[in-house]
C-alpha cells in the first residue's frame, strides 16, 4: 500500500463544473496536508494547506480533511481551462521536519 | 510567499561529465532544502535532504557518491550529478522550508531539466 494515494485519473470536467480530487494516506500520525498544482514541465506550486478536520476555503478551492478516515480532498469550483494541470497531494509527519510524502498526482483537464 | 531560485533551467551534457545545479533561497534563510527527481508522468521522488553545515541525508536507493549535495550556506544548496549517464536524464527540483511557516510548507525552485546524451 502506498503511503499517499490519489485518484488514478485522468479527470476531465467541463468548464464551470466542480472538480473533485481525492487523496488517502496511510500514516495516522500525519499532521499537515497540502495540495500542489503542477503544470507540465514546471515545478509544483502550493495551492492549499490544511491541518485540522473540516473544510478550508480559499477562493474557488476548498480543501477537506477527515483524519479519522485518513482522507483529504480538493474541490475546485467553477473550473477553468487554466486549472488543467496535475494536482499533487502531500502529507507531512511533524517529526519529519518538512519531508513531505507525495502522491502520484491526478491529472485534471477542464474542457471549454 | 518565499522565493526559491534554481539554476540552470535546463542543461544538456555528454555522458560521463558532471553537472552542478544550484538552489537558492532569495528572501529567507533555509536550514533545510530538499532535492527531488521527477520522471515524465510520475510524481516527485525525494532524493535527499540537504542540511546547512552538515552532511545530506539520502533516501534509500540514492547513490550519495553520484549525487553530491553541498549546503554551505543558509541560502544555497547545490546538487552535482557526477559522471552523468543517459539514465540520469530527468527533471530535478529543489525545495526549501521557509522558517516559521506553519505546517512545513515547501517552496519549490523552477526545476532543472537534465538531458544526458
């Protein structure tokens, strides 16, 4: 079992729709959770971070965390073609001092 | 947010030569930097953790004699791929943890595409 697993994808949604990206993790000691967006040929950029159970909203993005279920998700509302990218879920243990474990990523395509 | 600069963006070299990649934190001091490798359509693979003033910590399966890491100052870490071979061709990315940032957020360099002929 991988430490961090994401939807295998690819995921395709029409412009304006909600895109839902999911991630599960295996280590119950995980404390901080991140979503990164990576465009082809570019390095990842941080979109959202979440540390406690519940929802966290930032513009069109909402991260949801459920530690009991070891599940974190990212919702993108009003999806735009510019959102087309690979989304990486990353999980940290506090003791690892910033050493994130990344999922394999989910590629999202938003069709005009 | 914090800025991490990585240089060069791309490099083409002959097999057997060495290549040095630089990672700089521009507006903060980074005691810890991370080096990753990413093959096409795959996720980031952590290669090593670079600690200022001490030896780097390498992940299992990463050859420390082939991938030399130096973190001589609080703003600069370098990765040298020694005696590069075509199988070393990959996208190399560095990241740094900004001091004081909650939850260990990482800020990434722009990456270096290495092609070994």
